[in-house]
C-alpha cells in the first residue's frame, strides 16, 4: 500500500501513486495521522497524470485525494487492504465498526484473526484466487468480531496490481448481512413449518379418506356382500314351483349388485383400494390401466417390481402420478411412464414423456401442475418440465425416507419356515379325509356367510377363523391347515405383502384369495405371487364351491374373466414388437449401443453414471430376450431401428 504524506503531496508521491496501475480495479489507501489515503480508480490516476503534466495544481491534487479518502472513511462497509500473505495493511472506520478492532491493534495482523475455526482455510483459498488474477464477488460467509460474536458478511475481494501489472495485494469490501440472513432463516423456517403443516394436513385428509372408505366397505359393502350370499343360499332352497319368489330374489340380487358397484366406485374415488391391498407398485399399475380405459390414451409403464414405502408416503407418490396423468390427459394421446430410483436409493423419479405433445392446447402447464409441484416439494423433491419440438418430458423427483417401512406383524419363525402342508385327500383306510380350511376376513357376518356356503360341501370343514393379519399368522403357525381362504383386505398390512410373507414361510399352503372388486389386475398380481386362485367375493356360491373343490384336489382356480384377461395380455405381448415394451430411456440406450457406442461413451453423452447405464442395458436385454451387444445390433437392424 502507498502512504501519501500531505506535507509532500507534490509530483513525487503522484508518481508513486501512478505506478500502481491496474485494469479498472480499485486500490485501497488509508488515512492515518498525517497520511492521506483513498480508493483510487484508473480514472483517478488519469486525472493525476494530467496534474503531473501541469494540467492541475497542487491544491487540486490534495483536494482530490482528500475527497477520495473521505469516501473511504464515510463508507458503512468495511474496506480492508492486505498483502498476498494475508497481512492487514489498511483498515477503515467501517471495518472498525463492523469487527470492533481499531486501526492500531489490527494493522500488521493476519486476516485469519477474523475467520471462525471451521472456516480457517477460506482466506487461503480466496488469496490463491487473487494470485491467479480472479475477483471474488459477493461471497457470503461468517466472521468473528473482537467480542467473539459471529456475524454474516458478504465479501468482494479484488486484486491490486502495480505499474508492471503484477499483483501485489488484495482489497476487501465487507458488508454486514446478519440481519438479512436472520430474516432469511426465519422466512425459511416459516416456509418449512407451512410445508410441514400442509403435509400433515394432506396426510390427515388421506387418513380420513381411508377411514371413510373402510367404514363404507365395512358398514355397507360387507353387509351387502353378506346379504348377497344369503340371497344366493335362499335361491337354492326355493323349489321349482316358486317362480315368483325366484324372480323376486333375482331382482333383489341385481339391486344389491348395483349398490355394490356404487359403493366400490365411491370407495375407489376416496382411496385407491389397490394401494392398501397390494402396495404401491400394483396400485400404480392399476391406476395406469384405469387411466387408459377412461381416456383411451396409450400408456407404456416401466416400474420396478416392488417399491417399498410406508402407507403415508405411498399415497403421496400415488397422488402425484394420478394428478400428473390428469394434467397431461388433454394434451396428448400417448404417455410413456418410467419410474426408477437413484443409485443410492435416496430419490424416486417419475418420468412422464410424450412424443406427440400438442403445444397448441397448452395454456399454462406449470399452473396445471401446481398441486404436483407442491406435493413434490413436501417430499423434498421438485418438478422439471422439458420441451423439445413435439416432445415433452415431465421429471418429478421425490426424496425417499432413509428406512423403508417394511415391518412384519411378527418376526418370521425359523422353525416353521417352509413347513409342508400336504392336502389330506385320503386316510389309511382309503377313505377321503376332511379338508380343514382356515377363513380370514375382518367381518364376522362375511365369515358366517362363507361358513354357511361351505357347510354344504362334503369332506370340507371350516376349522378356524381369523379377523386380521396378526391373528392369521399366529393360527397358520400353530396348526397344519389344508387350505386358506383369505380376504385381500385384512386390517394392518396390505394383502399382497401378507400373501408374500405366508408363501415365504409356508410355500405349500394352498391359498384362495377373495376380493370385493372384479379388477383383473388384482387377480393377475395375486396369482404371480403364488396364490392358488382368486375369486370375487361377490361371485355366485357355486363358483366359490367350485374354486375350493378344485384347489383341494391340488389344482388352481382361475375365473373365466381372469382367463380372458390372461389370454388378452399374452396376445398383446406376442403382437407388439418387443422393443415397444422398453421405456424411452431403455430404447435410447438400445439405439446408442446398436450405433456402436460403448457404455462409457453413452454415460458421458446422457450424463449418467456407467452403473446406471449398465442397469438399463441389463433391463432391456431381459425385456427383449437378448444376451449381448452383438444381438442388440442384429435386433436393431432387423427391426429397422437405425437410421
């Protein structure tokens, strides 16, 4: 730094000042005792050059420097000069006020005296940037005052250069932003409280919806189902000459059927039953299927086999997908839905892509997706909308909880694991033995109706009952049952997870699942897990008897409607090219591999990790039934995928 004694403020000090030349940067000088200093710019130096050439007087020089010094002294900001080693050489009144040190006690000290212990390396890093000629602008950090108080400051640090353009020091302008940071922190906390309140409010709304749904199904749906069973039993007991009564019973059954459908519709609108019965993955599959039926929009869904989340989190994710599909429904006739997790399993991504997006119908998609954005924010995620030509991609990220809630009712008993349950079809005398059945349903009236129907089957006896999942597991472990007839909607745990647990512990136990909806998606999912059959609880008693007899003989029972659905899916899979089953990302990677690029090149181009690309490659190989990259190339050529 340059000290300019007022008594010698002639051409000699002007020359010294002029030698400190730098491109449009400022130099910080200091006024101390009889020394005069200022913040001098290149424009000021040009003025001094004019003075040196005789264009200004000595008095003008002194006045100019005094004016500049006054600017520094009157500044509310702390203006500090230091060497490249961090030694403080200049300290204005603003710095005294901000940090509490006066000029005499701070000059010659290291700038590190102001840094907290956890930020000791900051000054070193900043000075290193200064040595490289960089400027640090509006750097927000914390500093320690003389009294030990920690404050927030915004720093702008600039290099000081001499006449030969060599960097000889640094100037720092520091501004106290403690109050602003405090206000920002309070605002952030308020927003977090509001979000937490909103999240809790929505969770309570969903919980109340679930309670109402359960009450509707319990108080109305199950009673109607039991009444339908009673009417079916009564119809069988009517004689052939009681035609009038038979017609009356048929009409009553039709009215009950209509009422059940209404109850089912109301319940589903309030709370997706598939979510509680089968879990998030199945609920999403069901929702996409229903969305296609209602809108005639083609949907291609790619989702992991299982996404394990607690019920409160699952409903948030489900609603986000549901609202996203609803927002896109009027803008396209085809949607690809790709759901995947980050490598560290900390985020779940919902990627909805449309290749024929109609921008002419779009007014304000961001506004349409406002509720989706809010829900994503509540779960620590965000919504990104990407538009290119006629293609739109909606990427929704959701922060996942650290531990998935997958607790069982009871820990698995290793002694009972894989216990064999052979059907006792005959005894030592060659006579047909009794098949002992365990019925699990949360409603006593339904259990009574089932027992009444099964009482008419020879050699079949209902030997036990359970009303919830915990009671069911206890009874299965304590007795070797021949068959289990289980409602998919038992309290406490979704039916699919409960079914999986039973099949893990007792893989040979035949299980007939009863449901209250005629959704084929339920049946297909349940059969894949290992159930011996699926039957709508509202089916005729004859179907229930037929199903139990078939399973008791060691077979499986599939209703006609489920069989038709299986055939339809098989036919659809055989008619559709295999690559149509791929997600957008998988198809993209297939084409890149077919074009000759390796995994490293693809990862770099798509800005994904090699591990992620490798995972996508494994999935597409499995879906198409290929083994290696060479077969990918042949497949791409055969199906004319390369242009």
